[in-house]
C-alpha cells in the first residue's frame, strides 16, 4: 500500500495578518487548532530573526496547545537554538534566512556551511528533536545532509512552482526532474524526504506523486484560500489533491 503523504500546515501568515494591527487577532494558535481539526497532520511555524510574523510566545503557546507535531522552522543561530531547546518541538527545520527577503528564497548551503550546521544538528538531535534541513534538490546538498546525519531533508519546491506559475514549461519540467531525482537520492541515502514552498493544489498533487515524499509543508496558499472558502475547506481540498497525486490520479 502506498503511504499517505503527511500535510503540515504553516500558519505564519495568520500571524502576519495579526501583526498588521498590532493586537492579538487573528490568533495563529486558533488557526493551528482549526487546521488540525480539518485534518492537518502537523503544524509548521517559522520564528524569523526579525519576528515579522510568528513570535516567541506563539511558539510556546503552539507547543502547549496542539496535539499534533510542531515543526519549528528557524535559522541556525545560537539564539534560535536556545529557544528551540526550551520549546522542545517535535521537529526543527533549519532554513537559511536573509532579513531583506520576502520569504525563504533558497535552500541551505549545507556543503559550504557544514561546520556551522553540525553542532545544531547534533545538539537538537541529542535533545530528541527531529532535524530537517531545507535544501535545494541538489546531489551535493543531499550528500552533505547525509554526512551531517540529518534524518530529514525538506526539498525547496519554490523554483519549480515559480517557473510553473510564470508559464515557463521547459524550466518547470527541469525543476521537477531535479526534485524527482533529489527525492530518490535522499531516500537511497536513508533520509526522510519532505518538500515545500509555493505549493498550491496543483503543485501539491504533482509533487505527492513522487513516492519518496513523506510530508508537504504548505502555508501561504492555504491561508490565502481560507479567505475565500474557509481554512477547513481549503485544507480538505488540499488533502484531496495530495491523496489524488499519491494515488496516481
Ligand atoms: N517549508 C519551509 C522550510 C518554508 O520556509 C516555508 C515558508 O515559510 C514553507 C515550507 C511554506 O511555504 P509556503 O508558505 O510558500 O507554502
């Protein structure tokens, strides 16, 4: 039987809307609970260094409130490590972070930053946190992740979706092939393979067809769709798209 793909719902942009007015609403923890009620298998939140959306107390409240795994996205800094070790989420996804970027624009340079990343992977793993590295689907990055003994990689789907959204069919096909090959290589090395960034219903359906993909983390599109159809309906439609992709429909 083919394994069901897990859906992690990223609730960062509920906090973006909250922060636009400086108050407490809409509450990302309420969104996380609603997402779980609607079928999310886990909740993802990115505590950025500039705290532009999720804040420290959101992470603490999320960990206390939710019954499903919390995936804490963070840059590999000492301050973030201290917070993660205090919160003890189920998983940490280490991401590159630039203050001026609008979103996480590329994957980690794992090969180039191996010495810097090694203690983060080791210390979080020792604390019982499952560590994931957010990377481009490149052989070099995947092999460097294996050398660091990261149990999980999350493949950045942004370049693929960007090309598809712009109608650049040939480029989108090449990017998808990179993801297909990257997922196969990660799995062959015994690394659990996740994927995310810029996924909509169609993107999620297509990537779920890759048999090595275990989890998808999806935020911006779902929170945007929720404005029109509600969070529960958006998650239900996403779930159906992922299941259809995995079933080969
Ligand atoms: N995975 C990672 C590691 C991310 O940094 C992000 C964006 O915060 C996502 C998944 C979700 O991307 P999107 O919001 O475009 O669905």
